[in-house]
């Protein structure tokens, strides 16, 4: 899924983007299990118009993001920290680089 291809996935309100990606056959491999404790996750890039609708990045999420993300920037988030709500219905997120098999 990191080749620029788009996938539309069904998600349940209140679940995380990582959970929705892990349930979907076309995006499952893009949300690898980062660790037994954390489960599936991915470094994703959120467009500005949707980023403004999400809670601010907190220190704990930033710490986790720095552990797994390659080149994290202002639009970077962990898919496990993006809760899907009506406010972000229609979200288009790009899957960014993560460190391979990070033990975090």
C-alpha cells in the first residue's frame, strides 16, 4: 500500500485508524504489529484540513511517534492514535515510512 495506491476502507465510529486498517485486507500489511503491547500501528500523514479536527499531539504520542517514524513531521501521526469520528469522515491518510520491526 505504500505505492501511492488508494484504498477505501470501512471503519466504525470510535475505532482507531490502525484497527480499521488491520481489519481491511487491502491495508492490513500497511499496519504491521509494532509490538505485542501496542498491536497494529503505522506512521501516517494527515492532511491539514483533517489534522485541524484531531486533538493536539501530546507528549506521549510524540515519544511513540519518534520511536517508530522515519522523518516525522507536523502532519505525522500514529494510526493507533487517530480515533475515527464523524468529524474526520472521508479522511485520506498517506502511509509514511516507519522503522522496520521496531521493538517498541
